[in-house]
């Protein structure tokens, strides 16, 4: 299927033309048919062509009071059937509709000069083609037709068929963003919504989330051109029977989305063309898809502005939209979304700096440029912005600009060195402290930086970062003397740990003991028990000579120590997999593990 919208001045024969082309009535309301005036969107389609494809039309109203409705119909559609009457020529709404199409960046169209049976169509055709050529539509094919006599209809059908075949086919795996143009209830089926599926595919059973991100719906049924379908691929007019929607929640202007793929934003930086940014109204309405959302406008550069949306929308970089002043007294302006996660402008001069940055943006998604601007960004967030991923993650889902990552690595090395100099007894910089110092959003980035090769070598050990030599604390002379005293006493009675009073007498408080343990001078068994390094292996060797299994009392006697030491020491050996419990009273030594050469290996995993 291919989908086109109509466009043109009121009463130029748009509805009559699509009625003649399709044999279907686009005006759904009796009042529309009685007055001969389209008031709302109409939906009709042709039968299949030689390739089996249908051509669907979204018929829009032409009256100036219904420009918002016209925008809702034309917004999601990639091509247009532009209509000008031969007996009236170019009119105000012809111009406004053309300005809207240009603002939306529509590039595909056919011009139909209607009522060619009432007046010479050539002057109007020439004038209209000249006007269209100066917009995004460019040079377009044109046909003079009469819906009354049928003259030119076959030629118009041929041009529309060629146009349809030239339209780009969107990827079937694209994320769904279905702007709704109708929502109603069908007895026995529940809520049904309709819209133009511009990209991606829908299947029965799919999950979709509402535009505010709060409600997940299930696709219970699908129709395309009033035929039941199990799946529909873009581009297509679709009717979707959804389950899970509260009454009244869905209506025109709402949107259904692929879950977890879209970023809802209430703030966007954009390029605005049509008039200088400084002259834009401070309050306007942003039209995108079928939505019309009030926005505040803050000019930044000559053609850039920050838009504050009254409600959040699923916008992506490169989206085209229309900015209109309420009441439509000014011509519509074209909007190209540049950034859907803009930085705060809190400091003096931030606005000017941001304007200079926005001036370099093209509005075409550029992954490398976006990564340079942000330094760090999560892969799902970049995709949700509509920007391709330019590199592999550095940690988890985090992407990093190469130059920014190098600077972070240099800063981290400097912070590790500074911390070691200021805290000789605790030289290892905690990773959480490093995260805060570098203002990183995730601690895994610190770990990844430490593992990155190049520059100063860093070592990560037990949640702390050390410099090139991986050195532990440098013990001041008084502390070194106290530790040496403990080591001499333990060398004579290796499993009789010093009492708390003895440690206090030597000045070995908690922080000092931690420094000695980190330096490798002592082995911490528990908060109150320290032994010589390697005492755990020596204790296991002593216990291995006992009849297996053994009790706590037997272990205590064999080690020549007290219950105060024996209990935490045995628990430590259990944790190191040197011993294991047999029951509540007894333990045994685990078998010695040996390597492939038959040598005794470290049993610690």
C-alpha cells in the first residue's frame, strides 16, 4: 500500500476527485455531504493495481478553520495529491497548505488541476507548478482533470501509480510510532484506533505503549482497508484493536510506540525556518504527526530555538514538524529537531554557546558527532534519539567518544596519584570516590577506565585503584615499628593473636591495622584478630595432621591458641575452602588440590 494526503484550498474539489478515483465516499458525516464541505479527515482507497498494491488517500479539509485537522492528516503521510481548481486558481489556503508541506519536508507529489471542464487549466497549471517548484516538492508531474466528466482521470491514475512506485519503502524492523487520527469503541471488541503506519510493522499480539509511557497495550486485532490481518507492514492505513486502554485515554493526537525504544521529551532544541528566531512568538503550537502541542519558544541563534513542550512527545533527531501561532495569523514555520536531550542553560552565556553548537548541527542523525558532543551516552538512549550507534560500548551499554575517554583516563590516573600522595596509609582510591571526582554516571565506567591500556598503568584491587606499582600503603616509621613488634611476637607464637589492649598499647587502631593489612604486613582474620601473612595456610597444614574430622577444642590445642582466635580462624579457613564443616561439632581439611604436574596448587578459587 501507498498512502497520500490531499492538499489544497477549500472547495477546489479534493473530495470529489478522490471519490472519482476510488469510488468511495471520503466524507463520513452527513453534515459534510449536505454542505459539500469536508470538516474532518476522510479515508478512501483504490483497488489493487497490476502489482497488487492499493493507493490510500487521507482526504483533508481545506477551510482555514481546519488547518490543524489538515496537519493531522498530512503530518504522518509521505506524499500528497495537491489540488488547484482551474476556475479559481491559486488561493490563500493553497498557499498555506503548500507552506505546511514544505515545512514538513514532503518531497513527493502530483498536481491535479481540477474543474478543467469549467476553465482553461493551463494558466493555473503553470502558476501552480512554479509555486511548487520553489518548495521541498520541487518539480512535480501534473494532470488536468474533471471529476464530473472523467477527463484526465486515467492519466492521473497513471501518474499516481508511478509516484507510488517511486516512494521509498521504510524498513520493516523500524520502531513503531503510530500517530492516531481516530479512536472509537466497537461493541464486543473494545477500543479501536486508526492511523498511518509510517515505518515498522504491527502484528497481532504485539505490545505497544501509550505516548505518556504509562500504559502498555496489547494488539488484539488488525485491519487494513477493512480486511482482517495478522500483520501489517508500513506504509499502510491501519485500524488497531487494542486491549488495556482506559476509556477515553486514546484520541487524535496520541501516539502508540514500540516499548522501550523511544525517548519522551518535554524539551527540544530545533532549527526553525520561515522567519528569524528572534521574531517567533513566545507561545506557539507544535504540530508533528497528528499531535498539536502548545510550546514555549526561547530563541537561541538566528534560526535555532529551544522548545518547551506542554506534554512530552516521542521525538527523534531529524524529525520534521510545523510551528504555528495560535489563530494562524502568521505563516507556519518549519521545524527540524536537532537535540531531544539538550543541556541545561543555567550559566551566563550558556545560551550563546549553545547557539554556536546548534549552528554546526545538520538535523541529520550523526552518531559520531553526537558522541563527540555528549562524551558518554548509553547505547539504548542514543538509538531512542534516532541516532545510529557509531562504536562498540566501553562498559555495559555505555558508549564513549575516544578523545573524551582518553581525557577521562588521564584524569583518573592523576586522581589516583594525588590520593596516594595525600593518603599514604590508604593509597588506593575507592572506585566510588573516583566516580564522583570524574562526575561519571556509572561505577562500571571507572572499572573500564582502569582496564583501558595506554598512559599510566592502573591496578584495581578490592574496590580500590592503585598506581603503576600497585603499591599498598607506605607505613610511617612509628607505625612500621609497631607492626614489626607484632610480627616478632607472632613469629614466636604464630596463632596467638595480640589482644585488643596490646594493639591499643602499640597504637595500632583500626585505621592503622587496615593500612598494615593493605601493605601485606599482617593478615586480618576478623575485625579483632590479625596474624602473620600465610598463617592461614600454615594453620591448615597443622590441622591436616590431626585425625579427621576434628573438633574446635582439638584444633585449638593443636594450634596452641585460645578459643578467641580459634573460632574466627576456623571460620576464615572455611571461607578460604581450606577446611569444611562435617556437622555442628566437627570439621575436616579439604583435600589438597594439585595442578597438572602433580604440584600442590592454591585451593582458593
